[in-house]
C-alpha cells in the first residue's frame, strides 16, 4: 500500500515520536503512584511482574493503536473508520475512536484542575512559602486551596492556555517543538533531584523500599495492581497514542519504538521514586500518603531540608512538565478530528476545544467547594468523571482496540503495517493481542469496577 501523508504533518524522526509518546505516558501517576505501589508490593519482585504485564498488555495494545493511526494518517475517529473501510468491515468500528477521543477529552477537563494545583505549588515553592512549614500548616494550605474556587480557577485557566498554546502550533511548530524542550528538561530535572536525594542520608532506605526483592509481598492483589498500572501508565485507550502514531514515519519500526517507550516510562517512574522517597524517609514521613504525598508531605519535607526550597521548586517543575506533556496528548486527538471534519485551522480548533474543556473543568473545581453537595452515583463531579473514564471508558476502549487490531483487521493490514522482523514475532504479537491482552483488560475492568462499587 502506498504510504499516505497526514494533513497535520509528521514527526521529524523516530526519537521525537518516542519522546512525545513517553511524555504522554509520564504523568502525575508516575511521579507518586508507581514508586509507592512498587515499594508496597514486593519491590524488585513487583517490578519484574510489572514488566511482564507491560510486555503482555501494554506493549501489544500500544502497537495495535499505533498501527491503526499510522495506516490511516488521520485522527483516531477517522483512522478507525478508514482502516475498517480498507478491511471491508463495518464502519461502526469508528466508535472505538469516538470512545478514546471522548475519554481523553473528559480526563483533560479534571486533570487540568490537578495540574493547576501543581502550578500553585511551583509558585509557592519559588517564593519560599513552605520554608520550615509544619505538617498541620501544610495540610491547611492545601485545604485552603481546595476551598478557594478563585485560586483554582486562575491556575486551571493558565494550564488550559499552556496546552492550547502548544496544540495551536500543530505537529511541527507545536507538539514537536514542545517535546524537544520539555522532555530533555524533564530528564535533567529528574537527574538533578536524584543527585539531591542521594545526599539526603536516607538514599539506602529509599533504594531498599523500591528494590528489595520481597516475593512474600507479591500477592494476587499485587499482580492485579501491576496489571492495571501496566495498562494505564502508557496512555492507552484515550486516542493519544493513535493520534501520535499517525504522525510516525512509515519506515520506523513500531515494535522497537514501543518497547523503547515502555522502558523509558518505567525508568522515569523508578528514578522518580529514588528521587522522592529518600526525602520522605529522611523526614520520617509516610510514603503511602497517595496524592497527599505530593501536596502535603513533600512540601513539608523540602521545607525542612538544606536547599529544600530550591529543590522543592525543581520537583514541582518536574511534576508540572510531566502534567503538561500528558495533557497535550489528551487534547491532540480531538483537535485533529475537528480540523479534519470542519476544515478549521489549528488555532481556532484548539481555542474552541480548550474553551469547552475550561468550562468542564470549572464544574470539577467547584465540586471541591461550592458544589460539594452535588453527587453523581454518590460521588462528587470530580470523582465521578475520574470514575467513568478510568474504570469504564479506558478499559472498554483498550479492549476494543485489542479486538479490532487482533481480530477485525485482516492480517494483510496488520502484518504490512507492523513490519516485524520475522513471522514468529508477528505470530507472537497476534497471539497476545487476540487472546492474552483482551482477557487481561477484562480482568482490569471487572476488578476495578468491583473495588469501586463494592
């Protein structure tokens, strides 16, 4: 088949795509969640199980997403529709694209609220507001932020504008340029913080927490945690990877590229853990504080350490960059579709979609204060949007991608687009995407729903 060209442009080279996809994958969950669940579930033993889950779930589904995007060179909605037409099957499969794009769009609406908190803490750390702060006062500061819709609205608005500004520039002047700056900056910040952490005096304790090989802690629940995180960490099921894949070069190896992204994503998460937990242990604090670790525990820890103001500022800059690169990938699929469907230029398309997301985000931020009494299935607006995307939309989208690329598309299309090094490699991918990955995602789907609704 003759290679098509995307109207949106294409990545300059394979490494730009790798960095962009890694930026999409590396988000707030990598910074605090993965290191903690690693330490709590067997350390090095958990890492091995997690990597196995990445190979059996994350990598195959990501390959499926990319091959569909690259084959059609269009937004996820149109990419699924076009590949379905090529395969001679029902165009109703385009519902996969709709589900993924909508999930990413909804996630951005409340993700930007949390990212706004990060921007608030960047400013706070930079101006010395957390120097020698007590735990009680740090907790009160965070509570006061949640109680102030005016403050949250300001930071939410700024973050949406930051993302829209990049998206409006298109693939080359926007996404690619931002990736070239932000991803090296993220890696440099991570290494600087790691160097600081090595000198806290508790680095060995942090290392043991993450990497001590403790198979006794590796329960069935721990395996389920690894399976779930392996799916969610790579930004699967939300259209982002399919959209980014549509800008990928035809000669680039999808298999090698995806493996590289999986390794980079895992390394960033583990290094983040080595940068964070020695600081936590040096101050005798709880590593299992969840989101509170980022907004209450760590500000106190940095505030009480030599040079903590500088390195606390750098830490929140790191988190801010991770949130920014992730959010860009959440808005790109919808923007690409609006440009294709209505013929709009990038700037008005990005502004229109950004405005709607900004409005949706207001509902989420008000659920922490003025609209706290409004409940949907017993949950706040923020928690409800998080619930339906993480527990219903993303697993369903991932399951449908596995079925579509493994069963619905004919082997001529998938074999040609993947261009794997051998027939054995293609057979292995086909086996996993058709049987193993769908079963694994179904397990994630059922277990998450049971845990949330039980």
